[in-house]
């Protein structure tokens, strides 16, 4: 492809993740040409920017895929991590970064920009050590690497913000580990994106490590009190105890908040270190702060809360795939060859127009619930969390609308055709793979809604699981369809009244 006399091309990896999805949007708003490397192109089709980027589908661990993605690129944004994928994430991240460095060198790109974590404390966590090692591996080649190191990122939908929000909301009195008094320098997601965007406008390649942080150094306890005050809650009673280890803390966070234990643990471990900008590595001499100034902690929290309340959360921490069991393959992979697929099929016909039924189906889950038998759904979510799964607390990004790739309680949207089809892939811990699918069509003046629960069991254990839970299907699924039709009819009647 000939890129002569054209604007530089910018590659964003991790475009389906929390930071990457927002960065793509902002680079496009800045008039940049953008390419994204994603494992599953379907996962970003619901993004407003999907039609305006060059999409390369591939794996960042595959050299040939990287060569395709990096061809003709000026600057590559490296926003990949594996803490949500495997327990040996450090080794995986180092190997992936080394391969990316080698591919960048082959492609002769001008600049790599990497978003890592502040790791100036010698008592750093395994997560922060891995972030630092990733930067070191990226810098082994000849391509200049600008590594931006950030601490806690505050923004609507970020894992750190969701952890802070739910802990503060749900626990007016809490016993906490000593690390809540450690110093940290949070930064708003708006300001993280400001620095990342500014990297695209540098006049020459930079091969340095720079720290980015907000204008305040605070403790985690102070952040919780700030959140409580902004939310109109009473001051929280915080009792520090020395016995809460990172493992125990992450288990508790996984139970109380939507953030699963596997993700909470590296976040908690990172708080044990003091995450404060090293003035010698400050970004200011390279990229000056925004003219309106960096957001304070209170301003960042208030902005995040407003975005959440107004349902303007563009990306969430849960946009990244979550592993459910070692034998389960990623969303979008083909079915196991030769495996049995078990099905529970339900269908109704009604005179309610299709669009009213679709509105109810698209609003399923989250705070809206599952149209009956919610206690059974809650129990299944609770059991899932006990065995290390995501449970129901992830909720939804938006209360009314879905897009492909959205997390939805312990499901993920795998396929979506507006007013035709919704297919959800189960990310709960299961001995196999499961889907829940809705299909709608109009025949002979009536609307038909079919609902299929599909399960591809792994071995005898998977088959036994299906037959054990099958009796509950007789309560859950017929009730769900009846209530969807009932709520759709109410919505139709309300619509007629208003008109």
C-alpha cells in the first residue's frame, strides 16, 4: 500500500479495551488516520468509529499478524496487557512485547508509545513489575519507545473507579488494610488521553520513560472520603487492620464490587507501593499540561459519576475478555468439532409489534434484571463468584442499548442484529461453552420470538452439569419469555397513550 503524500498512519493495539477504545475515537477526532489490531473484528463493530478505521484482525503474539498490522505505520500505540487472561501474565506480557518490538523493527516504524504503570518504588507489585518489564522488552529493538507511566486512572467505567465507587457506596463502615494510607497520584482518563494524543504530534522520535499523574498526591482513604462527599454520602468510617493481605483484600473486593478477584488482586497489590510521579521523569518538559489544567481527584470523580449517571460510558474495564475456565476458548471461536451441543428451545407468538419486544430484549440484565426468577439468576451469579468467576455484578455499559462485545452480567454480546437477533456468550465458570440466543421475526401478522439456551459440554462432567440445571430451565426460560411479552405490551400501551 502506498502511503506517500498521505497523513501518517497510527496503529492502536488494545482497541477493544478501556483506554484503547477511547484513544481511537480521540485520534479520529484529531483528524488522524488510524488502524487497529484486534483478535475479533466483530467485537468492535458496535463502536461508533468502526467504519472509519483500518481493521486488521490478528493476534499480537503472531509475527505475521504483527507484520500486516505494522505495515506503513508511523506510530504504534501499545496498550496490551494480560492480567485478565492468565496467572502467568508476566511471562506472557514480556514475550508479547518482545515480539512486537521485533516486528516494529522489521516494519521500520518511527515510534512506539506504551502506556505502563508508575513503578518507582522498589517494593513494587508483580503487576507493576510486569508493566515495567513490558516497557523494557519493547525498548530492546531499534524503534524509539516513549513509555508513559500512570498510576490509578479515574474515569467512568475504569476498574479502579468501579472498585472505589462500590466500596464507598456499600460500606459505610469498613475495615481496611494499611495500604489505604499509602500515597498515590491518580490521573483522570481525560488527561491520560490528552497525553496519548499529544504523542501523535511530537516532531521527532522519543526514546524515554516519563511519568504522568494528576495534580494531587492523596491516599486511597482520602479518595474514598472524596467520593462519599461528592456522592452525598456520610463520611465513611475507616478502620485499618494489619491482617488483611492483598489476597484477602482482593477476595473481599471481588465479593463486594463488580471487579472480579482475579483483576482486583493486581490492582490491590499495586496500591501497596507508593505510586507517585518521579519529578525527574515528569512528562512536563516533553508535553506541557493542558491549558485548562489537569483534573483534581474531586473533579475526576465528579466527571466520572456524571458520565455514569448520564449513561455516557464509552468503554468499560469489562470490555476486555475474561477467562472462564482453562478449557473454554475465546468468544467467537468455532464450535468444538464433533462435540455434542445441547439445546433448550422456547418460542412464543404475539400480536405485540416486533420493535416493542426488541426493546425489552435489548434491555435485559443489569439493573433491569432477567424478567422473572431473578433469585435464581442471583444465586447462579453468587456461585460463579465463589469459584472465581465474574458473577452478575458487571452489569451493563448502557441500560437500554447493547453493542457487540459488551459485557452483560456474566454474559458477553457475541452477535447482534437490531430487531432480529441477540446472541450472548457465557463468561461464567462452566464445564463447557454456553450461549443464550433470541431471534425475532414477523410471520402472518404475528411476531415470533424464539429463545435458545445452547451448551457445548466438555466431557461427561459437562453433560452431567446440563442435566442437573435443566429442571431450572422450566422455571426460568418460559417465565422470561412471558414477562418480555408482558412488558412489551405495557410499553406499547404507554406509547399509544402518549401519542
